[in-house]
């Protein structure tokens, strides 16, 4: 299995010494999450590398193939356990190659041995050459292909394939440019590197399509070998020294082919790196690069071999962006050269194997679990909890709770009790056991108040004792908080009687505490002891008293408390009483308020406004109540009431010298002249007097008004301005004494003339309209009477009630039809000697109908 060790230490290049000396909290805040995680390949590998050293390794999705310096090849499972062992040579294994199926392997060694065989059969190619073979590569489809192609690289590149006679045929593809150090075969393309550069050969067309020269010729190719990897079937990545080139194999335009290869290579990206490249691997659109690192010692000023780096970079056309950089602590890194490291990757999943002589490290992309672990390690609990909820959902609810509880513990340790309590609601969910544990934990640290508002109170609930414990805690030190909880919590969360008793005990020491009294009333309400709650609400004059009465139908309990209710809020109390007359009668309310006339008036006044007849027997009493407490509404009451005794009202108004009310009552009782006299003599208001005379429309009143006003110039002015349409102004003008000065006489006379002229114009206009309408109606009547009248067998004679038409229409018959549509047999009408010159319908004449009843047709 893998051993999870501290292999990688994430370092940020360019971190300055000042940053290194900053405090730990700032470093944690700025630290970026690593992209990869690392594990050391152990089990059988550990034992192998203790006695031997790794020289090469090839990765398949199903297994690993490891070659050593002592000429052994081991097949390993992905946990590092040895499944097969091959003794190939007494010297170093240079390369192992597998086909895509993982059923065939190619091996080459330093002593010139090349073996290509099936893992399930040793039949294949076995050959010893007289020079070291550095590299071997099988065709990706070697197992399926009949030609069984593979290539070897030493001083030259040779292609091997079987002919139709099942014999091996050899073809030299390239030679003369030094030792071939690397080969990568993808689909039909073979890429290899020698001392000069990198070439690509198209096996399908048997053409070499490119030659990419190496940039730094001063580096020894055997010490700083070229690294190759195919990102896909047409993209080759070349790493050599500190140079990276990304080459795209493209199809040439058929019109340009001529003698050129059908494909060509375009370098789409080229850039330099800081360190020497030991291996490359694809990761999506990014690259994973293994670096061999040399650094200068600050103490000795000498160069030394540092830990290798594994970076993730984003290639750009002429540069790259680094997204991750990890320094790897591999065994004996101080002794390794650039050529001792290698990087292999598994295409089935994002696994990268870092190979060194005494150590093999596996790098893999961090998954969501790793992300959450990192967040927890950095104490970023909020982010960890959110990530866990998204990832696990209902599958690993216990894992989410585990993270959440760690977060709550962290918040409690920091003293952020309110935040911790709020998180309980989200983290603990429906786990009542965890809830109770947290409540007791908060009690231990004296923070029950913090968690109180987040406790479950729906379908899932804690034991009543938990809620009671919190209520008692509030009752000790926070009456307002206690009251809030009682309002917010359902009454069945706790034992109501226990809490009531606790409140009553506190009230013994503070009997007038309004908060506790209000809360006690609410508790009584929950317990359906409404009378006790009502008593407290009335005592406190609490606004909810009316809601309590309505909600629980407590009208029978308030019959003797009406005065208290009205003292608290007259408007609400009266509205409630009037809305519920069927429960508390008008007579009962009047009886209760008889000693509080000001309240009785408010009640009866609203009753009268709602219905003028319901309280009619109290209208006489209301006269004095209005006179005492609400005179502005007395006159409207007298006008609207039909049950008010006028004599009693007149007596009260005269006693209190209420002139306007007295005037109204006198006029209503028929004493209009006395009423007018009071207006003129006591109010001295000519306009009101004129208005009164207009309302009464009595000629004698106008005469009295003129007589009273004839010696008062200001009254005469008022009369002249207002009586033009009711009394002939000449009557007034003739009675004005000569030499009397009348204010604004000229204006008044002009107004009289204008009013008269207006009347004449109105009369003429009305006359024109009347004549036009009469003529129009006469013409309409004439047209109507000239129309024919339908006579059929359904009509009857209005005299004898027989059908108007005879059964035998061949006989001669006479019918009389009038314009009123009544019909008669001629013989049923009076004899001709008695008929006047113009005959009318007998029926309509008897009803005194109009001209439409005249005869229409005979």
C-alpha cells in the first residue's frame, strides 16, 4: 500500500526573507492550497530498493513495471506489491516498454540485450547486440498488430517487424547523430531524441516529418537527457535542459505536398525554465514538470544538489505561468543527478510517478476530501463545512457533522459563542443526542443564552427539561430575554406549570415587575387559564387584552370590567362592545357605565353613528350627554334622530343658551317666526337668517325678515344680494327710507339687475327647449299613429271577448281598431246615433287616457 508521509513541502518561489520572518497567522492566511498530494510507494518496492536501485519504470493502468541497476524487472500492483519478477541481465535495465493492452513488454539493458515477449507467454524477440541498447518502444497496438512492430535505440534507431513468413525484419530509420536516449511512440508517430535534437517519424507513410534542434548544445546529453511526452495524438512536448517546446503535428495542404511529407510540425509554444528538466507529463491543458535543482549555499558559496521540484505550469506561446510548485524530499536526493530522475504518468487517472534510484513517489490530484482536510488543517472550518455539504450531501452526513462539530469547537475555543450556537442549527440537524450534548456544553461554559434561540422547536424536539433549564437560566438574570423566549417558543416545549411557579416565586420579590407580569399572563394563556391572564392584562393595561378577549371569547368575563377596558382605550373598547352586541347587550353596557357619563356618551355616540334606531330609548339621555361633553355633535344628533323628544331637547338647549340648536328645534316644532327672530336678535347673522328663510320657503317669514332689516343698512345689503330669486326686490326697495345710507348699494342693485336678466334668459331658453321638444314628440306621435296594426286570430274583441276575426273570412265583417291597440267588432260598439263626431276607445276613455285612444281604423 501507499505510505502517506510528509514528502512534499509547498514552497513559493520569490518568497522573500521578510515574508519568512512574518508571523504564522499571516503565512497561513496567504498560503495557497497545493494542487497535488504525494505518497511513497512502499511494500515490495521498499525491499527492492534497499538492496537494489531503480533505473527505469513504466506505468500501465493495471500495473507497474520496475527495472533496476542489477538487471531485474519487477511487475508490481498499484500498491507496490511484487506480482512477477524477471531476471533479464546482470547489468542495468535501461528501458521497459508496454503496449496499450498491458500484455506485451519490451526490455533493453546496458549489455545490449533486447527482449520483447508476452507476459502470459515467453515467445517473442530475444536478441543480444554488441552495443548498449538505451531504449526500446513497442507499437501501442503491438498485441493486435500482425506485424508486431517495435523500435530500439542505441547508436542508431531500428524498426523491427514480422513479415508474412513470421520472420523478423529490421529497418534502420536513423543513425549517425549520436546515441538515441529517448523514444515515445503514439499512434503512428514515433518521436526520438539523440545528441542533435528530436525527430518525428510517421510509420504510416514511412516518412520523417521534422527535426527539432536542441537549444543548449553545451549540456551533455547523457547527463541531461531529453524528456518527451505526447499530450495527445498530435501534440508532442519536448523538455531538454531548461528549454520546453510544444510541437503540434499538422496535416499539410494537399496542394503543397509535392515531394514534402504529408505532415509538418509547428512549434506552438517555447519557453525556458529556471531549473533542469528531468521529466514531463500532461495534466489537462497544463503540464507537470519534474525539475532537477541545484542551488548555491549561503554558507560555503558552493553549488549543491537540492530537492527536486514538481511544478504544474500553464504554457503560453512564449512563457509559462506556474500554478503549483512542490519540493520533494526523496531519499538520497543529495546524491542524484538529473539523469537519475524520471517522471511517468498513468493516462487512466491523473497519477504521476517520480522515480529516483532509492525512492518512488506517487503524485495525484487532490480530490474534494483532500480539499476539505486541507481546509480543516488550516482551521478554515466554514469553507470546509460548505465544501463537505456540497460533496457528501446525504451520503456522508456523519462526515459533515464531524467537520461541523470541529468547527463549533473551534469557535467556542475562540470565544465566539453566538456564531458557534448559530452553526449548531446547521450542523447538528436532527440528531437530538448531539443537540443535548451541545446544550450541556454551553451550560458548562455559562453560555446557555447564546444557544437558546437556535434550539429545535418544530416536529423534532429536545426533552422538556432542556428547555426548562434554559428558561430558568434567563429567569435568573434576564427578564426581557425570558419574556422573548416565552413569546417565541411553543407552549408545549416545556412543563408550563413548572415555569409558572418559577415566575410567581420571582414576583414575590418584585410584585410590580411589568415584564414578569406580562409573561405570566402569556403562560396562563398557554395553560387556558384566561381569566387570570385577563386580570393581569387589565391591571397592566396591556395592548393585547382585546386580542385575548376576541381570540378566546372572554366576553362573559368582562361584563364587570367594561369601565377598566374603556379607561385603557375607549375607541378599541367601544368598537369591541358594538361588534359583539349579541354577547354583551347595550343595556348591560349602559348599566355598567351609568356612573361614568363621559364614557357612556362615547359608547352611545358610536352606537348612534352605527345605527340610529338601536339605542333609541337612550336618545333623551343623549341630549344632556351631548350638551355636556360633545356640543359640536349635538346639532347633527338632533337633526338625525327621529326618537328624540323635542320639548326636552328645547328645554336643555334654552337652559344652556344653545342658540343654533334652539333655532333648529323651534323650526322643527313649527315655530319658524320665533326661530327667525332668535337668529336676527341673538345671532345677528343676516346670511343665516336668509338661509333659514330660504329653507322654510314661507312668504310671511320673508316679510318678517324684511321688516326687521328695514332700519339696518347692513341687513338691507345682505337682503339685496340674496333675495332676488325668492322675493321681488321691488318690495324691499320701496320700503327703504329716503336718505338712508346703505353700504355697497350700487353693487347690490347691479347684482339684482343681473339676476333678473339671468332669469329672463333662463325662461326664454327653457321656452325654446319646451317648444322644440313638444314639436318633436308631436311628430313622433303622428308617425306612430300612421303605422299599420297587425290583426290576426289571436286578437279578441274587448267588448265580447270573442276572436276579433270570424272563423269564415269569406263573409263580410267590420272591425274597429283604436290607436291604443284595443279592438272591437263594429256591432259591439254603441249604435251610430249615439256616436259623436270623433269616437274614442271606451276602455281608455274610462281610464281618462290621452289622445292615443282615438279611433285608428274602421
